[in-house]
């Protein structure tokens, strides 16, 4: 029974602190606090907790009862601790695939003319962004220069098709097959990003 008194006193003391804090948040710190209902509730809790604490001490040694007061500190601190959240980056093994491309020869691309690209979308995670772009590489002396081409407007998250027009030149140099080893003359890249960071992508070279 003595521990019931101790627990009741601790809970009442904790409630008193919370009521007093709520009261000071709700009203200016002046004489009006004396009539604030939450302040009055806190004082009442303190009065009752004092009576219960006296009953607890009448049945329990101080060396046992007093350390229990620390439980009240923890109870008071708990409502003040902000909730911690952690977003775990998403992971997927699902792939994206072009569905209307078959060959990799540069002759399959009509440079300067619109080409339609179709692809599949992942189904195992919600999609936040779909992007597609092309890269062209052209000879420039002993190295290569690259140029990017992409849609003029962002794609919708449900997009599975787009029309791109590969330029005939890159930085003034004509697009032609690149001797290997080396970059492909044209690379088409599509990427899908999930709402939790999932990533799926595909690329298709032409050379």
C-alpha cells in the first residue's frame, strides 16, 4: 500500500507541474494567474499530493520513498521531448526498360528528326519524378565534346513516352559513330525517383 501512496503522490506532483506550466502559457504573468483554471488545478494537485506523500512517509522509510521522486522528473520531461523521426532511404531492385528500342546502330536514329521513346514504369513504389535526356558525343581534335538534349517541359510522374529530337551536331561538330573504346555517339537515359528515394534507371546507346 505504501508504494501506491508514493506512486499517487508522484503522479499528482507531475500533474501539478504540467497544469502550472499550461496556466502560465495561457495567461499573462500577473494577478490574473490566480484565477486561471489550470493554475488552480495545479495548486489542488499539489495540495492532494502533499497529503498523499505524508501518508506514504508514515508507512515507508525516507531512504526508500525519496528516491521515487525522481520518477516525477522523468514524467515531467516526457511531454517536452520532441518526437524524433527518421526517413529511411528507399531501395528497389525493380528496373526501368525501354519498350520500343531494339538496335544500337547510329543509323537507327534519324538525326535532326523527332524520335519517340517509350519505357516502362516501376510498380513497387510511388513515383515522385520521371526524367529523360539524351547525350551526344562528337569528335573534337583528340578528344570528344558532349551535348545534352531533353524535353522542353518536365515529365509527369505517370509519363511512359516522350518525343526527342537528337541534334545533327554538337558544338559545331557533326555526330558520327565513335571508334571504340570510347563513348557511344548517342546515349538516351531515363530515370525514375520514388517518394522515399528509390531509384530506377535505364540507358540506351547508339553508335
